[in-house]
C-alpha cells in the first residue's frame, strides 16, 4: 500500500504506519488515507498488529486553523472545521472498532491533534525523548480526537482538565507517571523494545486479541456479573477457533505458534 502522508509496511505480522511528520496539507486527506489503510489492514491476514509511529519528525496532525479563523470572522459557519471533525470521528471510531490491536509508539514531539491520535490507540509506548503537548485552548476551540473521553479515563477528570487547560508540554516521564503512557523506554532501547512488544502481540491468536479488546472496552459499562458472562461467551469463541488450537498445541511443547506465515488460517 502506497500513501502520500505515511509509509505502510507489513512484516512479521506487524503493519507499521509511519507518519511522515508535519506539512500535511489537509487533515481530511490524511484522515481519508488513515481510514483506507486501517480498513485494508483489517482484511489483511498478514497484518496481525497495527503500529502507528513517527518517523523522526513531529507528530502533529492539525486542522487548518487559518481557514477556521477566516470562516469564524466572516460568520460563515463551521464549514471546514465541521468537515475536519467528521474526519476525526471516522478515524477514532474505526480505531476503537478495529478487531486488531493498535499500538502507538513515538520518540519525538507529539503535539496538537497528534496527541489525540496517540491517545486513541489501544496501547501507548514512547521513548524517553518524547514530549506531549495538547492543542492551545487559547484559540477558543475544544480539544478534539476524543481527548475529552480518553484523557479523563486515563488520568481522571481533574488531571485531564489541568493538562488541557494549562497547555504545558509533558515529558515522557511525566506523561507516564500521570498514566498517559503504558511503557517508556530508554532512547537506545526504544526501537528494539517496540519491535519485541509488537511481535509478541502478533504471536497471540487473533480471536483472543479481538475479544479481549472488546471486553475491556465494555468493562466500564457493565457490572462484574455481566462481564463474567461475557468472558464465558468469548472463551467459547476462542475455544472453537483454529488459532487457539494451534496456540494450545504449541504451548504444550513449550513453543510459540507462528501465525505470521503466508496462508495462515483466519478465524474472523
């Protein structure tokens, strides 16, 4: 798959989407490409894990603020801003509904809307060199990319408001301590650790990954009794899958099943 705003490579079960940094002409164009790539990767049996990462430059997708200012000053309605928000809704919703794990891993400056894109991932990894800055609320616009949901769920409502209102830049260490990041690695170990993490996920049977993602997403909505019933039903689906059979058989021999080979069976 070839795109204008990021590189896409599938290798050893991991599909890596590397954003090419700042300078993208349109959030809608970038969003359309991301939606296309995610939908294609959902159907690609070789892609078991999706890794969103930077490519050494800023991770800072953003809406066209100049156009927004001109439209607002001219009383022209939300116009392009509404279109950008619809693009954001499509990308974030798809990321949440995708049946494969999405890992965000960054080493540089993550700012503005890029912060929200990282927070929309299932797992967030970073090098110690990474920094995180939300969009500037002094412009008068609400933070987007679902940050009003993902931030308070991760760090609580008070800390979420502080991060959004202060606009301060967080180091990877502070972001980790707050609960925004799941793992932080030393710069010299970052690439190796991210690769190892994603390859481990690629070695987990797909039904178990897909159903555990769904269960965790639903956990805040249901009580323990309901979740126990959901686990039972999900376990039955895993039990009936060919990948789980392969995983159990390999585990008995002390090995890990290899699901990255071409022509592997699909339980979806």
